[in-house]
């Protein structure tokens, strides 16, 4: 058994992906294509600004090669949830990416198109009814008869409009080691957290290949780094603040919901009273008209119904 730093933490995940060899190993396995000429983009950041959402994102530009040897320049948008129970806002930054001139590829004629974006989401929670640890959302180009019409690399204009996505659900990694990718992703398995310190995982790395050993060694280094351990503690503090804020918001939302229910109940009561009053008025109007048609004067009707002459006159004039 080997103790590694927990890569669900932003600081550990960043430490892992800053190593170019480790990043290539993980991304190549996820993409199922060889990744080379990998470059981390400068717009790497942590987003903690949205209520009840915390995600960490790193963008890469890379040249990838498929099984047929075709190469393609792409952007890889890697996002990871930090809070394990939160919902990830998937496409918040895609428009910003396409507006960045560094992400535009120009052909010889000078026509520029956005580079293809491959989005990878590493989720600390389950997503809907999907029960696989890794899910691929891939594009298909079809004609009217639902036939594939694009072979190989499609037109760059089409590529700039669409993107593939890969979703990793960490909770489903437990005990999974059916293939090379799942063995690599086992370093994210939160079931391996140490009971005494959730900053670390205790994993069984026996039988891991050279690439898996590279990831494990990098995470062992992270576990030994005082800076990384300190940053994990800071993340815990931030998480505690977010949870406290969320609890306060939830309580306020509950108060607002109760007040809204009270207002709706009062509104219904008022509407019911209004209907009752209108119904009584309608009955009185009908009665006044019937008595008037029988030849009774306003004064006589007033005496019989015990209402004012003004009320009788008003009802007769309606």
C-alpha cells in the first residue's frame, strides 16, 4: 500500500498536472489518443465565485494523434469539482475560449476558426442516471437518412462549432480496474481516503504499469511537499466558509419560502372572501330586482331587506 496526496484537492491536482509527463499520461488515456506538444494555458484559475459551486480548471493546447496517425491541434478544457456534492456548471467559459484570439487557427487563406475544444470533467459526485466511471460524449455528422457523412478530420468550421466531452464520475471508480484508464484513475478513488486524514489516500499500487507508477510517484511527491499540505489546509478552511455560507443561504431560502407560503395563503383567503362577498352581492342584486319587478318601491325593499336606499338604488341601476 502507498500513501499519496488526495487529488480531489485543487493544490494536489495542480501539482499533478504541472508535470508534463504525468499530464500527457492522464490526458492520453482519457482521450484514447496520443498527446504530445502539450502546453498549459495561462488562463488557469480556481472559481469560487458562484453560490454552491466550486470547480478547478486548467486549459491546455495540445497536438493529438489518432490511431491512423492523423494529427490535430486542439484545446483541452480540464475541469474538476472540488466540493464532492456540488453541481458543476459545465459550459460557463466556452464562449470566452472562442473569443480568445490565441484559440483561433488560421488557414493559408487567412480564414480563422476556433480550435476544436475537448472538455474533460472530473466530478466528485454522480451525474444523473449515468452509472459508468467514464462517459464519452462524441459528435457524429449525419445526413438526413441518419448516415455518417464525415470520415477523418472534418471541416475546421464545423470543428469550431462543436466539441467532444469526457465525464469522469469519481464515486463509480471504487474497485474498478477493468482497463488501463480505470487503473490510472484509481488514484482519484475517494474510498481510499485515510480515516485519520482525508488529505491522503492509501492505494494498492501493486501491478501498476510504468504510466500508472508515474502518476503515483508524482502524488507521493505532493504528499511529501509542505507547500501542498499547507494549501490543502487552506482549501479546507475555504470549504468550511463555503459550507457555512451555504447553510446560511439555505436557512434564508427556507425563511423566504415560508413567508411566500404565508403570503400565498393570505392571498387565497382574501380571494375566497372576495368571492363570498361577490356571491352575496349577486344574491342581493337578484332579490332586489325580483322585488322591484313585483311592484315594490325602493322604500319597501329597504324595509324588507334591511339595507339602505342607496344600496337598493345602486343595485337596481347595475
